[in-house]
């Protein structure tokens, strides 16, 4: 494979990942507006709690998606699995875009919303492991950390596009009443359309050399074969735990935290979240490239130590922040720390497994951990706030990071002990 073909495939795979995560995150970005449409008979916090519950339930489908798509990717190819997951995501977004509200069809409205979200969960569950495997295998050994970091570049870019479209609608296109009534449907419809475009782009990418070489060998993937690698599975679970809770706390939940706790307006909270995410996105390839020089483990340890010591004071200060500038600095400080995990977690997991179970090994234990801890982070935060113990959530995040720190301290540096062959 020529360097141009390799780069073209990395870009194509990244664009598919971008569309997937845009579709996934528009739910969180727009929930401030569509929560009253699907759950009108409740106060604002309870409405957010209901939409957060569906957000969390969507995560329960991710392990199933990781198992199905991981098996499919290890058996039939990374490219084929990426294509199927995009189709599922497109359908889920389209369903949400056209579903009437509670006042029109009653309980059927939140029920259909739940079904659509479960479908998206299947899609994104399969996307993560397959995308991480594809980018890690397509890169060469000397720059694998750099290129694999683009999984989170496109993941964060998906969030940015969701927030950016929301800002455009807020500031230039629609009135607050229009956005509340029907304008929130526009991003979901555009997400379905973008997924169709990504489907055609994915048709032009190449299969990875690792998979093509493994296809000629007698080893076959599957759950039984994956279970022969228990240490790698436990390592994925442990290193994901703290990272996923921190990531969802400082990205998807921050917009609501700024409105519901710190007292910022919806518009100001969206602007601060967007600015912080943009800088966060730019950090990923920088720190990914750093891991190619100094190794993966030092960066994971930095995240673990700083996250364990700094979470409570950071969230406490953010809850009391009075200016947009201060809020941005505090969120950005947290995201710099979290980058020690996000920029390299995909390549670390991929480097733990042999080719014939790599997509399943990367995706399934990750998806289980994210479903239990990452997907429930927002719900946990809102539930504790509703119960009058919001600060308990700060300690919960700290404890999760501390557990991962123990794993980082015991695991080998996967850069020096990689199971990726090229």
C-alpha cells in the first residue's frame, strides 16, 4: 500500500467516524430544547433527567453493537463493519427527526425516541472498536499514536458540529420559540443526510493490511476466542473506567452543568462548551504524537494522577464561576488533563490484542464499561443534584479515575509491547 492510499483510507475512515459521532451527540446538544416536547409534564430538571435516562439507555445497546460489529469486522473486514454502522446511525437520526411530540401521540413519543436511541447505540457501539482498530492498523508503527488520535479528533469534531449548528440556529436562524417547537429537528435530519454521504465515502477506502494478512490464516475471531485474552480485557475495562466518566463529565454534561448549576444562559453555556471542545480537539494529535516519542503509559499516568487530585476542586470552582472566561479556563484545564487518556486510548487498546480478535477486543469491554459508567455519568450527576447532594458526584468521578490510575500503574507500555504487526 502506498503512503497516499494509506492516508486516503485514514481520512475516509475518520470522516465516517465524524458523521457517526455527530449523529450521536446532537441528542445531548439539543436535549435542552426537545426535553419538554417529549416530557412536558415535569419541571426542567426532571425533563433533563428523563432525556438523560434515555441517553443512558442508548448506551446499553452499545455492548451489543460492539459484539455484533466487532465479530463482523474481525470476520469480514473493518471496512464492511464501518459501512453497516453508518447505515444504522442514519436510520436512528431520521426517526428522531420525524417523531411527533408527546402532545400529539402521547406515550408513543418517548417510546419511539427510546427505540431510535437504542438503534443509534448499536451503531456507535460497533463504530468505536472498528474505527479504533482500522486507524491503528492503517498507521505505521512510528506514527500510530498520532494517526489513531484522529478517532477522538473526529469524535470531538462531531460534538463541535452539533454545538456549532445549534449556535447557528440560536443566533442567526430561529427564535427561541421556534427552536423549542420544531427547530431542534433540523440537526437530526441533517445528521441522517450526512450519514448517507459517509456511506458513499466509506466505499472508497482500503481494507487494512493486517486484516488481509490475517484472513489467510486459520485463526477465527469470536467471543470464545476473545476470552482467551483475559488480562487484555481487564486492562481495557480498567483503563476506560476513569477516562470515560471524566470525558462525559467535561464534554456532554458540561453544557447542562453550566446552565443548571452555575446559572449561565443556554446560549452562553453553548458558546463556552464549543470553544473548549475546539481547543480540546486540537490537542488530540499533539498528545498522540507525543506518545509516539515518550510512550503511552506516561500520559495515562499523568491523567490518572491529575484527575484524582484535581476533579473535586475543579468542579467546585466551576459550579461557582461567574464569568464565561473563568468557566472556559476551568473546563479547558480539565480537558487538557483528560487528553492524556482520550488522545491515545484507541491505540492502547488496539495494541493489546491480536488481529483476529482486535475489533471485538477493543470494542466490547470498552462498550460495557462506557454503558455502565460513561453513559450514566450525566444521569448520576442530575440525580444527585435532584437529591441535594451534587458534590457527591465530584467524588464519584474522582473515585473512578483513581481506579484507572491503579491499572495504569500496573499495565505495560503498549508502544513497546504492541501486538499490531506493521
